[in-house]
C-alpha cells in the first residue's frame, strides 16, 4: 500500500501551485522567445512579445502570478491501486486555500447562482480533479491553470458543418479549427496553443481536447496522420496574421495538439481547447520515500 505524510504532501502541493502560477514551463518560454526573435525589429508584435517575456521573467524572480487571472485549476492525478482519492482531494483543497492566502492564486471560484465568491478558490467543481489508476508505485499530479479569457474562445463543432463546407473527415476537422482561430482573433490572449479533441460525445470530446494541453510544445504526435495535421495547422494558422494579443504578426499559435476518441455513428464532434500564451502547467511525482520531483 502506497503511504505518504499528509502534512508534507500538502506543502509539496502548495509548491506545485506556486510553480504553476509563477513559473512558466521552459518549453513555453523557449517557444515565445523564438516567436519574438522571428518578428521584425521595431514591429508591434516584437514589442508585445518582449513585454510578455519581461513579465514572465519578473513573475519567476518575484514569485508573483504571471497573469492576474490565475485560471481554473485542472488536475490530472495518476494513483497506484488503493490510494484514497477523497484524502488527496482534501489535501489539494488545503493547499489551494493556502495558495490564495499567499497570493499565488486569485480567489476565482464564484457561485453561479448567488454570484458570491467563495474567497478561497474552492467550490463545486473547482478545482477540477480527474483521477486515473496506474501500475506505477508513484503518484503523479499534473496541474494546469487555464485562464478565463482563452476558455471563452474555446469551442466545439458538430460535423458536418454545411456553412463551412466541413465534412466528417480530417479535412472537415481542419476547416473548423481554422474557423475557430479566425473567430478568436486576439481575444484569447494570442498566441494560442490549441488542444483538439476529435470524436467522443460532447463531454468526453472537450476532455480529450484539454488533455492534449498537458503535452509539451515540441513533442511529436505518435499518430503520423495527426502529427502531419498538427504541423500543417501550425504553419497555416501562422499565416492568418492575428499575432500576439491580436496586434498582428507572424505567430498566431505556438502549437497544435490533437487527440481522438471513438464516436457514435450519429455524432462527429471536434472540440477546441484554446490556451493563451500564459500556458501554465507543471507536474509533480511523489515516490514511496516521500520525495517529489517537479517538471
Ligand atoms: S486569457 Fe490567459 S493571458 Fe489572457 S487574461 Fe486570461 S489567463 Fe491572462
């Protein structure tokens, strides 16, 4: 049976939250730096990228949130057999409330009926925690902070889409993704990173799209057809000219990540999880000695 020291794990989870809120992952920083270097000198786009990079550096140095919206906290947790999800959830909640006290997180949980903010970032469905059992004798916590502005331009299509001439095939998928990015323009705090879920039902399709955002930007899809599509979409979307924050420029998306699920014969959904440049995600692995490693 996997055992851990609860008080210590709460502190380790608090550090995971601090990292996620204040320290953008290096693959994202490298990607933003490359986009900056690719813009012409004295262009608005280069200047916006320069400000974004300065913001990232200051947040890291001073342990302050990268953006005022610290987003929805989304956890993907892998556990060995026998570990209590209920107890882990309680520790995540404790760490979340403390992260708000320390100003790593903004209190972001608002009661949808009364409009009252819970004050500690905890509420029904927030943080969102998904558990999966695995064969390893470690616990992995993957955490993503998903901003509200980019979530507002995330969307879902149902194929066929007659208006877009999009049928039930990869060409149809391509067309609706281009349409979504065109409609978003700079509103999702571009450049975006797209997580795409093809298939499933309405709910699982959105989940599949969000799960894609746990991948690193430079990784390559093991499915060759999807890998080709990811590359093609990234190149083509970067000809749209939306640029950082909608100021125009060479980079509209930093990456496109696509996953697929089986679907019913009657349905063909394509879900698009749009992530902003503040692509905050980190993970933590806890071993049987109580040691953690962060990524
Ligand atoms: S969309 Fe992202 S960068 Fe824009 S305000 Fe929200 S969290 Fe911040």
